[in-house]
């Protein structure tokens, strides 16, 4: 009994003397997209990789469907230090106008172009545009090329868009693009699109191909044209104050894994595009477009103040140097 008591007292003394294990650092990441979306897949992969490399030191918490607030509110929170991180898309233009470069039509032909962009002077200018905003861009992950669906005819050349009412997001650049190509651009919130298509208030819409599946647009559309008119990535943004609070090795690990995930996300996007088009076979007619004809028709927009005044000439020139191979 004496020995047992001594053992108990010794164990208690050690427990008192040993420092309490540090709680893991909580990192909350917001996305406007729902659970099960591509953004959710990417964030879960990010979480798994981080927690595997930093066991017990980090607790990544994913919040989908704007659980932490609207995309705009969360971006503002990053700057204020009240939010940790966000996987965002179009809304980043509100904090960094240079991100509107991704609204330039027919700029990127492949995801490899996007990788070269991010690694170039243009990518450095994009990251610089977030400086002073209280946030840092860690990586660009996939989102996908946008395509056109409609109920009237296949879209092969810009002439095929003449007179069609095409729904666009409420983006000045996207509206200007479709109007310039001959369509009647009709901005609508996404939640209104299916009913507007069904009631024939509009003729078509533009989104990544997987949206035609998830939103069941194939039920109210006849044609899907692989226009690839815009490539918009997702932007992984972290609060500067959160990054500054971390141990250097943790911060470096997060930054490294974010970059490593980029090519993985692009490969995932390529594979998913192929699966999506296979799923849509028989549900909607799919056709290629004359990419060169569309790019030529959109060329005047590269001098339009709607684009130039927002993006900035330096950013546009640096980006064009990448995609034309003149940098």
C-alpha cells in the first residue's frame, strides 16, 4: 500500500510540474459555396494536409454557405482581423481591383496559363494588390472555365449570340463583354436563373459546366457551347494578423501547402470537367466554339475603360505579356 501511495503521489507531482499542452491554433475558413461543392472538396483536402503535417498544433474549421457572413463581410473581416481566412472568387475585386483581370474575355486558354500567370510578374502585382488590406493571397485554386447554355441554337461564332438574352452576374465587365459580343446581357442573381430560363424570360446563361449539372439547367436548356470565355479562380486569402500570430514554421507550412494544392486543384478541375460533360451527354447538346473568332471579337474590350480603369494598365500589360509569351 505504501508503494502504491508513493507512486500516486509521484504521478500527481509530475502532472503538476508538467506544463499544460498548448491548445491547437484554430483557423476558420469561410466559403460562399455549399457543402459538397468543389470549394468544399478543396478545403477538406487543405484541412487534411495541414493537420497531418502539424498534428495537434492546428485545428482547421471549414464553414460553407457563408456561415460566417457574406463573402464581402468576411473579406472585410480579414482586413479587420475579426475573420481568419476565406476561399473567395468574384468578390475579391472589391478589395483588390487588379483581380478583375480575370474578367477579361478569352484571356486564358488553359489552366497552365493560369499557373504561369501566378508565377510571373503579373502574379506578383496581383498579390501586391492585397497589401495594405490586412490580408494575404496564399494561392489561386481552381474554379473553372465558364461556358454558355441556351435554348435557341448552338453558339459557334459571336454571330450566334445576336439577339439572345443571356443571364450574367451583376458584373459591369461581364455585362460589357456579352453586349459587345452581340448578346442582350441580362444581370440576375443566381437564385433567379432557373425560373427565368424555365419561363423563357431569358434564353441562356453562362457559368462553369458543372453548374449546368448541379443546378439542373439541362432541364430548361437545349445547347451547351464550350466557349471558355472567362476563367475565374478561387482566391485563398488569410488575415495578416492571424499569420503574424503564428510560429514561423507553422506559417511557412500553411503557405507551402496552399501552393502545393494549386496544381492538385487544377488537375481535379480538369478531371471533373470531363466527368461533367460525360454526365451531360444525352441531356443537352454540347459543341465546340471558334475560339479565335470570339477572341478577335472581344479584343476591343481590352481598351474599354470598363476594364482598363478598374484593372489598371500595368496589371493588364503584365498579364498579356504572360499569355502572349512576350514576357
